[in-house]
């Protein structure tokens, strides 16, 4: 009789055709574990023996329905040395969406009493060797999985007794080393959420098992009201676990199911989730706005659900005189008069759709800008001093009070030449509503500086890191010739490295050199006993010497 060398294993679900799990186990082991199954399905198996002559006719099994496991399964214990036991097990099939981080090995001391003897380094390791055991003593173990929020219940108990004759026999490939690819388990936690009157968003979580093959996409089914299921998306071809269903009919009920797809096929359906897109009428917040009197203000009132049509807009609660809103598109327009400045106006913008209504308050503050001296009282808006005191008109003492446009566009229409142009820049930088108004109504200008006739500030150079000490750039410039050359070549618009990094140019103090005083000769004065004669000091009186005895 020719020896058996392996087995061919096949399975099917229901009335489907048989699918090969493994063409040849290449082992005489007569057991096999099929993983990654769907506990809602019924499975049938058939096995054929293999020898050198070929493959036998298959022997079929009865039907079986797998039960989900929430603990490590198939724990076995094998004595491989007089003092060692090797444990091996399978991961739980259902962890309720939690990820396994590692496994803990526990010795059974008594009923419900365990002692931890070690743990694996990661979630993929499903074997462990317990060492330093006593020969001829029986040991029992269980394994628990760490799933982040805690540990699972213990696995089955496995026992072994190390003997003096125990050896580790290398095993041939068996069911434990065969990578079986199956369809994934079902996606979980499907949720449908109504976003607008025409949109529902779906989200779900990964299946507990991918069937040993990466998930490549999802199938989505939908049912409207009491109708039948239809395929919304056959394959998303994406691992993204969200989907937006648009162009829906308001107040209709939509029910969804999602399936996971891998190389083996499509999983069973997820849980069902239902949502109803409901028309929600809500205006976007308008907040506070600011405008100068005499200037035009306009904006569009919008609703959060942009799919709605047939909206009617209006103003309520004492809108300012002259303010109007287009009832069809919500475009608001108002130009405050001279008498409406220096005041804030609070009123409501209202939107209506059938029986639905929403309103949002809006506050508009009007700046009073007409209290400046009348132009007729200032014949020269530049406030130039009298011509007789300024022979050259170009040397006007205060040129900043009459900014001249540098562009062909000239100054913007809102600029009052009698005002400091920097005041417009300050408002632009400090008032978001003013900035928005300028950006919307004056796009032809490159900046607020261009519009009011001021030079654009250069600001810091592009290479400057604000978190660093700017002096460090100066130090590099002064100490590294290559850095100095790079800066001088690439940033000629800056007057110096100090200008580029925002530091004041250092003032060089010129040492004061003291000029020694030179005594000027005095002419025309002669010493005692002399007299100036013809420009020469001439001796005219010689002192007479005393006799020696006159000193006593």
C-alpha cells in the first residue's frame, strides 16, 4: 500500500460550489482548523487523500455553523525538553472592534486561580515557551488576550508534563502554518446621519477579521422607504470607511447596509442603519459689520443647506432707513447717509421656505467720517506752508498728509486726502469686517497700501525664522563670507542684514579726537630789566651785586 503524503481540503457555503482551501496539506496530520469564518453562515467540507498515485475521491462532512470566539482558542501544550513546555493557540475571532496588543500566559494553580508567567511581545505571536520547569511534574496553562480596554476571558486549559525523554520534534507544515484566505467578516457600527434635505452621510468600522487578505473596498446597498434593496455602490475601491449619499428626496426614509470586499470575495452585510433627510432652514451667522457713512455695504445672506430653493428673504425689527434685501437671492445693500453716522444698527434678516422660518440678528456700525474741516476752509489740502516761506514746492513739510498714488489707478474712491492714510491701514489690520469689505469691493488694488498711496512695507526677509534670535543672522553675516555673499546676492532689496531681520541699524560712534592746545606766542612783552626796542627785547638795567657781608 502506498503511503498517504497529504490531504486536499475543500469547503462550500449553502448550495455554492466547493472552493479549495488547500490543494495539499503535505502532512499526515488528520485535523485542520478553518479560520476567519462568518458565524451566520453554514459550511460544508470534503477531504481527499493524496499519495504518489494521485488524489482519492472526497469524503464529505455534515454541515456545521461556526460559533464566534471571544477568547484565544485551540490552546495546546507540548513538552519539548525535560524543563520546557511550548504553548500555541489561535486568536479570538471576535474582539468587538478592539485591537489585540499582546497575549498573557497564565499557569493554572487551582479552580479560577492563575499565576502570570509571561507575555508575548506583540499581537502576531501565538506561541510561547515556558522554561525552568520541574521534570515529571504536570503543568496546566491558559492564555488571555490584551485588547486595550482589558483582558479577554481565559482560553481553554492545556496541560503537559516535561519528561527526561522530552524533545522538540520539528513539525511539518500543518493546519497551524497554512495561511487560509477567506472573505472578511461583516463591517460593524454602520451609522447613517442626515446632513441636509438632500444628503445622508454614512460611516462604519472595520470588520473584526479581514480573512487574511487586505480589504480593498466596500459594497453599499440602499432601500428607500418600504422598497427593496438596491446596489448604491458595487465597489468603492477604497479603504475609506465613510460615504456621502446626495440628491435625495426630503422626508423619505433611507436604509443602508455595507459589505467588505477582499481578494476572496464579499462579506456578509453589516447592521442596517436608517436616516431621513429633513429640510432644515438655518441662516449662516452674520455677526457684526462696520462701514463709513456715505460708503456702500453689500453682502449675500446664505443658508446652511445650499440645496434649498424657493427661499424668501426679508428684513425685520427696525432695519436702518434705506437698507434693502433682494427677496429672491438674499443680497443686502445699504449706503448710510451723512446723518446715520456714529451709530450702531441692530436688526434681523429673515428667511422663509413654506412654513419654515429662520432669522439671524445683524449689527452694522456706521463710522462718522464727515466731522473734518470743510474743504473750502483749507484751500490747499496738502496744508503746504505759504509759498514765500517754501521756495521749492516739492519740499512740502508734511507730504504724508497728501499721499500721491503710485499706480495708474490712483487713490481708491473712499480715501479722504485730509486723513492720515495710515489710519486706513490700521483699520484694515484690526477690523475683520473692514478688511472683508475692502477685499470684496476693491480687488483692482494689490493691497490696502496701494489703495491709499503708501509704499508696501518690505517686512522680514523670507528666510527669517521668528522663533530665532535675529542677532544670530547678523553674526553669521559678519563671520561667514559665504553666507554674506549669499545674502547680498539674493536679497538686494534690503539695505542691510539688519533691515532684513528687523533690527535697528547700529549707530557707529566716531571717537572724539582732542586737539592739543598750542600756546600762542605773545609778542610785545619783554621780561624784567628789558625793553622792546625796534622789535627786540634789550637789557636796560643790570642788578647790582651785594657785598658778601651784607648777607649777614
